[in-house]
C-alpha cells in the first residue's frame, strides 16, 4: 500500500532495536527520510548500517540522544533540522521496563527513574518537534504505549503507570493540537519479540530451569492467557500499524489507542 510518505521526515526514538527499528524500516520502505535515535552510539550505528544496506542509504542517519536529558533532546531536534528538515513525523518508541518487583519494595528512585524515561521522555521529545509541525499544519505523532497501560500487572507498576500516562498524554495532545493538523495517536503492543521480552524470557528460563522456548510457552499459559495466537507478536506486525498511522490514510484517526496485542487485553 502506498502510504504517501515519500520525502516525509520522520524522527524515531528507541530506534536501535525492537519496535523502533522495525518502524524506521517500514517508514523507509514507504519513502520517508528517517532520523534514528537511541542512547547507545554503537548499537545505533549498527542499526543505521542495517537500514542503509536494506535500501535506506542516504535517507537514514543516526543521532545518539538520551530522552531523559532535555538539552540532548533539543540538540537532537536541531540535528534533525540540519540534516533533513524539521521532523513531520514522530514515532516515540524509547522506553524501559524500569523498576520491577513488589510494590512495597520499589523505592522513590525506582519510580522516578522509570517515569522519567517512559513518560517524561515522551514529553521532552514531543515538545521539541511540535512547534514546527504546528507551523506546517501537518504532523503525525505516534507514542508507543503498552497493554500494561489498561491491564496493569502487579510486578511492573511503575512501567504500567508510565504507559497509562502516555495514553492520557496522547489523548490530551490530540485535543490540543489536532485542530492545527497535528494528529496524535498511541499504539499498545503486548508480548512482542523484542530485546526487552527476550531478556524477560531468559530470566524466566533461568529461574524455572526451562529452555527459552519453554519459558515463552509457560509465560503465555500462566501470564498472558488472553493472547489468542499463542505466540509472541513480531515487531513488523506493530510497525505496520505505526506506519499507517503516520500517513494521510489515517487522516481521521485522532487521539486513539491501537492495541496490537494478540487479544491480550480482556476488555473490548
């Protein structure tokens, strides 16, 4: 499907792996130019090389930045402007599992660190790119939330709270700036094949004396019984929805939350 993204400038955070990298790949395939960012310069360089070799040469650059650093985020927006022009599309996939465990065992530092990355990080990035989108009267913002935002799990409460905050942020931004042509939406995946869930499953396998595959299967049975396909999702399945939301094909989709969760969330 031609999404009409030829020549559009996209900024993708959390782009060195997982959903961010897959979203960048999808946007490049649709003809967009992409500024890819993440914290680790080495991993980011490898991701850019992979995308350039896959057909994105000359249309993708990597700019290391930490979304918890306001000055670095502003510098990122400036570098994007100098390279391809002001971003017209933002895909914010940067995030971390953060502090986990029993609620009573997680201290203030754990909460604040998780919220700073997963929620306030999004605030910083949107704030850096929104003025140019408003001036152009065309923009697309997609915030990567999670099933955890509406179906919280007791051992991941800081992450769940941050992702719920992203849904509220997305809805509020859509109301504030939709009239200016800036369309903001959220995408909420569940149990997708990413480095984050790989690490979770390796830890589970070690704790239970299982193989990696057995850990995935037992997790599905015991922790995510609502996932109908009985497998982890792929990053490509999430990226396809993200790319569509970035296009004029979704020009009447505003302030929505798209669940790419295999049916994990129990409610409609």
